[in-house]
C-alpha cells in the first residue's frame, strides 16, 4: 500500500483526526509560507481528510518531494498549539 499526501489550508486543522493519518500530530505537520500543511496516509483517504474543503489533489511521494522542495515550504515546525 502506497503512502499518499495532500495539502490543505491550516484553518481546517481542527478537522483532522490524527489517529487516521500518518502525520503524528499538529506539531509535526510540514508547513508552507502560504498557510498550507501536508498530511500523509496509507491507502484510501481517511474520513477526516475527505471532510477538508481546502484539500488538494492526492500526491505520491515523488510528487510531494518535488512540491516541498520549493522555497514556499518551510523546514521548521513552529508550534501551532502554542506549546513550546
């Protein structure tokens, strides 16, 4: 089973059930400079991901590596929850 990826607007972060995805928590989401995040999951798109209104198309690993290699994606993980 292949890992799949989507990007989404971080305004919808509260809709994600982290038990359904491979991204472990809100604090480990890859972030862009444009208020986007990346989620990864195995197989079929999980229900909480399906519910996102701002989700992108599905990407495979090589496509996602190319996407996040651009300068639009930051490499650090600032806390979205306010915890440091």
